[in-house]
C-alpha cells in the first residue's frame, strides 16, 4: 500500500513556476509538510491530491480560520 502523504508531497518544481493563485493572480508557495500551495496574498491554501494541485477557490482552505 502506498503512503498517500508521500504522494501529496511530490510536486514538479516547473509546475510551481507557472502556477498562480486564481483569486489574487499572485505567486504560490509550496508547503511540502501540509501538502498545499499557499497564496499569502489571498490567504488561501490549495490542496495537492495525488501530486495534482487543486486550484479551485472553493476547495482552498482559508488561512484566517
């Protein structure tokens, strides 16, 4: 059985270079430990599932909560 956490932390660095937050259009930071892409401008964290960033605002976690 594979470790889901290790799958979540695998993100292509080239992908991170081209992705931007769909809300703020600003840069994203990769949080390997949480398995998320974080937009400091929008105060949102987008999940990464099975190595795929889920860039839907309704799927994002609000950092202010």
